[in-house]
C-alpha cells in the first residue's frame, strides 16, 4: 500500500508505503505524485517505507514505465530524494544504485529520522 503524506514542507512530495506494491499503488498514487513532482522542475520527494513484501506481478510493467519516465525522460527535474526505511535490503539497494539515479539521494536507516529527512529534502 502507498499513500500520500500531507505533513511535509511546501514543495516536497511525501509518500508512505508498506507491504506489497500493487498496480493500483502505481496508477493511483505513485505516478500522479511523481508527475506532480516533475512538473515543479525541482522534484523533492520523501519516501517512507515501513515494510516491503515485494510487488504483485501486474505492478511490474507500471514500475518499469514509471522508472523509465522519471529517471530517463525527466532526469533533469530531480533535486532531492530522501528514503526513510528500516528495510535493510531496500536501503542497501538504494545506496548501491544511487550513482545511477538523478539528483541527490540520501537514505535514512531509522524511521525516527523522518523529520530530518523532510528538512533535507526541502533544503
């Protein structure tokens, strides 16, 4: 499940996820939020991931489409992405591939660091 977070600084898009990602998560929440971030031409995003149980099969095409769009086509619009998660595998993968992602990326490995992540993303 993915939902928008309202308690983020102006100019920052906040997303909170847990469990399994579904196609509806992409089409109903992730894609609209990322399009909004890209339209600002200075995307600042905070993602909080409290748990991760993989993704449903029908979510994979949406993941690929979304990833290609925001990482290739809109690459220059990224400013900062803060990932807040205690899911070790996701944190490690993000750190490993941060060099290939657009903009600045910072991983926070403790959910208690959410306020710090919000401030960094807004900065």
